[in-house]
C-alpha cells in the first residue's frame, strides 16, 4: 500500500524526491494509518484547492 501511495503522490508533485509515506502499526482493529509527506511547495497539489483532496 505504501508503494501505491508513493506512486500516486509522485504523479501529482514536482519534487518527487520529497515524497515519502510512513505507516503506523495496526491498531487493535487492524486499521493502519498512513502518513504522506511531500515538499512544502507541493502541499497544495496533493490537498487540492479549498482543502479538497486530490
């Protein structure tokens, strides 16, 4: 899943080297939370206009 998120994010941003994904350990229900990190100039490209998700 992390690799998929990185691939998608790299398609949206200009600074592809700044893209990284980390994952929290699964909770008691088995849910995993992923954290996407991009360069500051690319935040708007990932989040989208008016806070809408890309």
